[in-house]
């Protein structure tokens, strides 16, 4: 006898649809990801439910990474704009006054 496991494509997650991720803040995505991981670790879900939670968790992790990557780009841009040739050390108020006068 041959057993076949059929996994439905794009099973909707018990935690919510994947299309609402774009509007989630970092904190919302992170908090839901923590809940998904805890639910998976606790066990007790059906195979289909576990797969749906796993997919949701992967999508949430990607959303969190998008936020972190964006924050890194903003920090890099701010540093580049503020450095303009210095050695990366913060400029003190007295050094700024010396250069102005």
C-alpha cells in the first residue's frame, strides 16, 4: 500500500492571512512571530495546522527582516551624511564651536 500526503498550496494560516503583512509594524510582526513559535513549540496542532503556522512564521520573520534591513539602510545613510570625511567619532560641541569661529 502506498500512502500519499497532500499538502494544500497556500493554506490560510490560523494566525491570519499572509496579505496583511505589508501593513504590519516591526513590533506587531515580532510579537505575532513569538506567539507562532510558542504555539509550535507547545505542540498539539494538526499537521496541517502546524504547516500553516510554520508558513506564517516564515512570512513574519521575513517581514521583521525587511524592517531591520530598512533600519540599517537608514542608519548607514545617516552616518554617511553626517560623517563627510571624519573618522567616525562624534563631533563634540566645543569642536563645532572652534570650527565655526
